[in-house]
C-alpha cells in the first residue's frame, strides 16, 4: 500500500516528468535536466517517492572505472496515485466570488 506524499512544487515537477513517459526508466540527471531541479532538491524527492512505494529504483552497471547509475520509474500504484493527485494541466482556476462584491 502506498504512503501519502506531500505534493510540494518540487514533487509535482518530478511526477510530471515521470508521467511524461511512465514506463521508461529514467536517470536522475535526466529528471534534473527536465525539471531544472538541483540534485540537492531532486534526490531527496526521489528517495521519498521510492520509500513510499511510488517509484521503482535500480542500479545500472556502467563501464569499468565509472560508478553505477541509479534509474527510476513510477510503480503501477505510483502511476495511478500521481495521475489522481496532480492538478489537471491547462485547467483554468475557477473565478471566486468575494462577499459583498457579486456582479461587479
């Protein structure tokens, strides 16, 4: 079962990036480039999403002498939750009525 995630601006940006290609494994560097988030902001978000069951994470071996790279993608449950919780893109805010100023 998924744990809730606080939908900060940064978390929303990461989830939007992952939702653009939900079945694709993504490097943190690519997510950083797409979201313009610095690593000190991005990786804590990715770690929280992984710990709460929203993301799968795996290590990809690289050529000798280079460290392995971490890959991320949404879990099936994370995909459903992200789609349900993210604001609808391109939706316009509904006008609010201010008390005493109706029908300006």
